[in-house]
C-alpha cells in the first residue's frame, strides 16, 4: 500500500498540472472545478478535500513557490563567511524559477497572474535592500531603492527571456551574467 502522504502529493500534483495547463489556454475565472477534475482524472470530492475552489488551488501553488523563493533569498541576510557569494544566492533564485518552471511559464503568459510576479519582486526587496545597506554603508535610501528597482526589473526580464527561450542555459550561467551586470551597476552605490 502506498504512503498516504505520497498519494496526497500525487493528487495535488495532478491538480496543479491540470490547472497550469488550463492557464495556458484561458483565464482562471473561466476554469471550472468540473473541467479541472476531468483534465486531472480525479473527482470533485477529491478536489474539495484539498481546495475550496480554483482560486484556492492557484493560491496554494503560488504560496509554495513564494516559500521556495524566500528560502532562496534568506542567505543574503546571513553573516558572510566567505562561502556565500552573490552569484550563489542568485543561482538559488534561478534554481527556484527552474523548479517552478511550469508556474513561471503561466505567470508570464497571457492568462498568468502578473500580480504574483510583482509580489515576488516586492517580497525580495527587503532582503536586497538590507543586503545593500550592509555592503554599501555610504549609499543613501534613495540610491538603494533606485538600484533595487533597476536590478529587480532587469532580473525579472532576464527570467522571462530565459523561460520563453526554453531555459536552455543552466541557472548558474544566468546567475553569473546577472551578477556581473549588478556588480557593474553597484558603482552607483559607492
């Protein structure tokens, strides 16, 4: 007999896959629980055992990625022991995006939740701003906020490009490129 937790995870993955497939075709408000269950090959009772509605399902999927994203950013605030380099943190962010590629493809698509992408950028702001304060003590708040706005927009655009082109490059390649660009821009904070 299979582990009950494994069954739950498999069921949730089936609903996730079905919802994200629909979101490449039409907006969330047009997706019904009935058709979602048909696509997932599961019944409505199973759906309602885990979710209140399709909005709740999407909310749970996004919450999981937000947790992964926050975890990837946490090292920015840790004491630097020489082992943590900015490319390693950025690599973790791109690995998070790669691990959630199905959701990220939907986010940037015509029926994606653009607000979710903006929320991820806003949530990363505290970590990046605090890290900039540590590394650039002479920079004022305006400079740090302008720098953050610039790098977050650039990283988001880089992520969109990477996803649209099939994620051919490894996360560390994008992380190194992003870090080189950010390092060049860091002169603004000195």
